[in-house]
């Protein structure tokens, strides 16, 4: 999915993240999360990690578009 | 009563028949949500459900690729060994699904396929091909929350899907469909809307050839409000589904679930008590893993047994007895007698005379201490028996009250 999005010129630099319960067996670790980043997500927020990391990510985004 | 209005007796060995029999014996039927893509694991799960210390029916929950009709992706996952979040019944052959249920599913252990599809025709074809006959959903409840399919197309899809199942009726089986309308969005729906949707979807099923249905209601956040809602649901079903085999199924809380094992267990027990208190015949459980991941087989078995024990402690699955000789109409809130009174065989102190269990228009008196589903005619009652009075199915009481 994210590879298709990244293949669109206008979405190449758009911040895209994924989060929640990402596996079927509970908390996902290292490799699987890394594979999602490699595929094109800017960040991965596992459900169990809480919301703080996501808030930090959003705060760090440059406001506005125009890049 | 005309012949056409006579209630349909559920067929022995059918899903509806199994639930009706458990109900007559005063046992709440409990059921897991369970689906694994590996056929061996799926079979293991069904077997464990069957062997649980509870009155159970089995579940095959389908994966999300199958729910949206993406069978190619489901097949690819099977080919590459990627585990899915359910059993891909269309991607697997009928022979494999028959092997999964072989010598497990049957009259003493019906198996229901649960999915979440707004276009379930191919799912139902696979269900029938595998020799199964029970499923669930609905044209609204499996459209609005789960898909981008327009409602009109979902309705057409569900008409076609009902025809696939109803076809079994001509072959001597009794297919069963359960409305998902009592859950809808999981939460954030007023109970009145859930009740209306459940009833409407049951009417839809009847319109399209089903004769055995169940109506769902998902436990919300207020036990009193839930009891009122289920009472209303039962009353409406009693009035509108004359001639059908039907029962009520409660879903354990479908919203954000407690993270602690204790909290999860309490909520499940609360759902079991709601089911008993409201005369529901079946409960779909949730496990302690709900907040974290898909449950293991062992966690599901534990949840089934926890719910069964909570239901037993709450009393017979059919409801309270009534003061001897009381002839007042029963109100929805008439649930006063304690479990100890009901099981002692002594006359229950019963409810106040402003709300009793029967009315003279339909005799459905329950004998104190008798097996939960056996009723006797009230002394002096002259009213006609209701359609289902013979076994005091709670639906009749709701319809009569």
C-alpha cells in the first residue's frame, strides 16, 4: 500500500505513518516494524507504545505545505 | 391461529434447534470469536470449543481479505505462509473446510461462520459447499461500518446471499442467520437504533427465505439500559417474527476492552448475567486478550467456561418465577426473585403485583424450582396460549407482556 502511495509524485514527501495493533499475535517487534519503515512509512506507532511518540512526531512536523 | 402463523419448530440438529434445546434445558449457549488461517489450527480450535466445560457452538471467523472479497491476496498469504486474522473460507477449498469440521461439526455441535462482508455471496457458497448452514451479518450492519459498498448494492448482495443459504431449506437442512444489527458500530449507537436494526435485518432474512434467525444485541455501558433494550428487542421479535424459529444472542462488549485480565473477566461475567437476566439464549464471549491481540485457543476456552459459570450462578436461563395466583401483566422490569428462591422449589416471593410474569391473554407461567424452560398454566388462566407457550420460550412472554 505505502509503496503505491510513494510511487505518486505528489505523495513522495507527504508524512505517512501507520499505527495501532499491527499484527495478529500481539506486540510486533524490530524486524516487522523496520520492514514497514523500509517500505515507505515515516514512522510506525505500535499500539502498546502509547500515544506520546505520535504526539512528538506531529509536533515536529513543519507546519503548512509548500515543500 | 392460521396454519401459516404456526411457529416453526426448529429442526433437530440445526443451529436454531441446538440453541432451542439448550434453552429448554436452562443452559446458556456460549460461543467464541475464533478464526485461524491454518486449517489444522482451525480444527484444533473447534475441537477445544466443543470440549469446553460449557454448552458451546463453534465459530469459524473469516479473515479480512475474505471479508472484502480479495481472495487473491488471501491465497497469496496461504501460499507464502503468512498467518491471516481469520480463516479464508473461499481461498481454502471446500474439501479442506470439510476436513476441518469433519466429525466435529454436527447436531451436537453446530458451527457458525462469522465474517463481516457486505458482499457475502461467495462466502455463503463456500459455507454451503463445506456442508455448513449457519452464518450472520446483515445488509446494513455489515455495510456501513465495514465497507465502502453503497447500501443499495449491499442489500442486493445480501438478497442473493440469503438465496444461497435458503436453498438449503429445499434440501432438508435448516439454515440459520443471525443479525449483526445489534452491534453495528460496536459502540456509539443508541440502543434503540441497535434494536431497530436487528429487528429489520431479521425481517429481511425472513423476506428472503430464512426460517431460523437470531437477533443480536451488543452489551453497552449500562446494565439497566441493556436489559431494557433486550426486553424491547424480544418483545418486537415476538410480535413481528411469528412463525419463525428465533432467539436472542448477546455480544459481550464490543468497544475498547479492559486491559487487565480481571477487568476483562468482570465485563464478560456481566454480559453473561445480562444474557440470563434478559432471557437471551446465546452469548458470544470476549477473552482476556481482547485489548491486546487475537486470543489463543486456551484463552477462548477459558472465556467460554468463565461465561458459563457466571450464567449458572445467575440462575436458570429463562427467568424468574412468579407469585402463585398472580394474574397481573408482567412489566419488563419484573425480575425480582433471587436465584436461591428459584432453585429451592419453594414458591417465590415473586414480584409485586404491579408486574408479573404472565397475563391472562397468554399463559406462560413458570413453575418455581422446575427446569428453567418448563412452564405450567397458571391456575385459573383462561386466556389462549401464546404461540410458544408450550415451552415458555421467553419470546412468548415478551410478546404477551
